[in-house]
């Protein structure tokens, strides 16, 4: 009986600390007073744009890239399993690569581009085929590279808020960018990588992943673990802005989340390694980052928290109170993330539908074993008026 009780207590601690962690991190956060150096001469960037099966949005992505205030770059479009007959660009800085064999892997696409570089670029940045970039994107990345960082994560803002699912997806992103980006970096650890809108020195990226063949989702999870494992910090800047398309359909949401959940189960073990390294190396960077990697997806630990609270009604009223306070603390932490960010009113209005959003993520969990059988990329549904120009319309209003 004592063993069962100990296991029950341990389970509650492993789940419950996630409710309090955001507020704890926020308590230790102090806005940086670091003065970034003035912009120096432009570095040589490779901008890698990956596409799988779909190229519908490629012209818009390239159009936004060509509006960059930066000039020293070449764009490499890796069109994996794509029909590129309709793609044509006059600018010599745009290179279309169509692999002769299906790669079906983000890192394979990245290294296909790297091995076909027109010149030895010193830095590279990764952009998804559904992204748009702000004109100052590369300049803002440079500010952190020029202070000595070799990995920088920008911020991915919502390109579209045209459905409830898109708005809730954007709310989730704001939460993660605030705590896993701004706050983590601000307290001396590293920002987590988001899959796109991130940049590295070319040498670092090659050193970390060139000898590894990573298939399925989650290359960013492997990459960040290797970087932080070397006790390097991943910088975060909310000035290097990439607009990312949010999920608009329930089936799209379920398939995407099933891949992401599968990725967490596959790679959360890296957290234990980093926590141990943080202890042995006396590294705040590794120790805190390791704890973040151990955290389950939001909906999982929220559901488990409610279950634990209800179970304690029959065990300990004191424990019920602690769980209730924890849930309130999490809601407060979520509110702070949105309140401290430039959150569109449509995102606030969508929060009433969180239970429906959680329901579809539970469906994703049930399909997690088949996640890798889904397409390796999210299928996007394009509507020029409601998606591509949604951010612009929001700003004008």
C-alpha cells in the first residue's frame, strides 16, 4: 500500500508542477536591458523554403522574401514531390530545387539545399512554404548573431484568424512563444525551436544534423537538444517576425496534432538528459530547458490535472485545494501570456471554444500511433481573401 501511495504522490507532482511552472518562470523574468550592437555589414544568408506536395503558396512566400530590406541572400526552394511547372521567378536570387527522389523529411530537404548551395553561406534560416516574412526579418536575426549567438528563434505570428480553430491555434502559439521563447531566454536558458522562423550558422546546423537521418516530425526537437546539450544558448527575438498559417479545419487539426503528440512521446526523453547535464555542469541553461522538454502537451497535463483533482475528493480535500489553486495559476499564466502580447480580439473571443479544441486534440491522441502514416506536412486550404491577406486586413482595421 505504501508503494502505491508513493507512486500516486509522485504522479501528482510530475503532473502538477506544470500548472505552476509558467508563473514561477514569469516571477524570475526581468526584461533585458542589454543594448544590442548597431547593425554591421550584411552576412551571407541561405533562406531555405521547404515544400512537400503543395506549392500553391510558394509565390506569396517568395514575394515576401524578395521585399526584405536585406540584400545578401539566396532563396532555395526545395520542392519535394511537387509539380514545379507553374513556378517561375525572374530574380536570380531564387533557386528552385526538385529532388529526383522523394525525400519526405525536413532535414533531408534542408541538406539537399545545403549540398546545392551556390556559394558557402555563413548563415541559414528555415522558412515553411506557408510562411510570410517581415522586411526586417534578417536584420533582426543579425542583431543576435552579432552578439555571439549561433542559433536564433524568431516569432511566428498568425497569418490568418479566419476560423475559430485558427484563432485558438494562434492563442496556443502566443502562450508558447511567451514562455518557451521570451521568458526562457530572458531568465538565462534557451528558446525552444518552432520548426520555422529560426536561423543558425551554417556550420552549427551541419555539425548537429548532417550525420543524422531524421524522418517524420520533430527535427527541431532533436536539433534544440543537441544545441543545448553543448551548453549553447538559443536566442529569441520577437522582432524577427514570420507569419505562419494556422489550422482552419478540424481534420487538419487532428492530423497535425497527432504528429506533434507523437513527436513529444518520441523525444521527451531528451529532457532527462539535459536536466542531468544541467546538474553536473551547474548549467542553468541545460537544467531549465530540460524541464521544459519533459512537459507534456498542454491538453494532456490539463486533463490529467482535472482527473487528479477529482480523484482527491475521495482522498484529501487539502490536495483538491492545491490542484484547484494550480489550475487557477495556469489560467492566470495563460492570461498573462496573451495580455503581455499583441493579441487580436478574435483570439480573445475564441477562448470560449477551448473545450472543443481540447476535444479534437484528444482525438489526435487516439490516432497518435498512426501519426507517421499521415502526410509529412500539413495540408493547407488556400483562400486569398481570408488567409493570405487576413493579417493585412487586421492591421488596417
